[in-house]
């Protein structure tokens, strides 16, 4: 697994051993970031259920101003730290990062803080956590985008979010991405 674009392009990303995480594929990240285009430049990002940190690291490589990673598993947080260091070396300097070693559903963040929120929950809990996350992320991103990685067969809706684009091919549990913007957008044309 590697960073697919930007200043840290081709830098390898470490993954935890075993099946505890389901890292976002290079192809999925490339599709998502191609769709986001210039909206990444200077963005304040939040990477929920961060796992390897791939979404946030890709955003930093492509010009995001800062990323907050949220991951509850301590061992996985160490992998994120190592991946941040690798991207930082490739970018010749400090990058704006923060890691919260907490459960996503237990965090409190300032309203309107983030431009882009990447959400990649474990598929078995997706339907359980989606309603609460859609509500809270609408507060954390007053005029931004939420990018959900979810099975292709899964749909999400919430009165505070408008679907912009669906990415992915296949069937059933094949990974896809759903890009939503707050109804107070538009952020993406």
C-alpha cells in the first residue's frame, strides 16, 4: 500500500498484521482524491476509524493543511505514527497532525472545524454508528464534505447531508465511497 499522489507519492504505508483493519486500497483512494480535486489543498481534515491513516496521509501529501486521526486501538495508533513519520520525511518537514487514541463515538470536537471528513468504519458496525456519526459530523463540518467508505450495497441518508457522488464497482460488500456535502454547501460543484 502506497500514497498515490502529491509530494509523498509512492511512499509505503505500513498496515497492522491480521484482519483487525481493512485498509483503503490505493485504487479507492486515488478515485476519491481525483473526485475531490482542488478541495484538498489547504483543507482541515478528520480521519475517523483511521486504521493505517491512509486517507489522512493521502490528504496531507496532496496539500491538506492538517489532519486529525481518530483510532481507538493503541497498536494501530503506533502504525499511524510510523506512517506519519514516513510521509513527513518525504515532505521535508513538519506536517500538521494530531492523533486521538479514542473511540470515534466518544470524542468531542469543535463545531465547524473540518473541511473534509473521511469515515471508514468496520462494516459490521456501519449501520449502527452511521446515524449518530452523520449527525455529529454535520456539526464538525459546517460547509464541508464527508467521504464514507462502505459496501456498495449500503445506502446512507440524513437531512443534513446531500449525496454528491458514489464511487466503486462490483456488488454487495465490494468497497465503494459515498461523498456527501452538508446541505449548507455547496462545497463541490
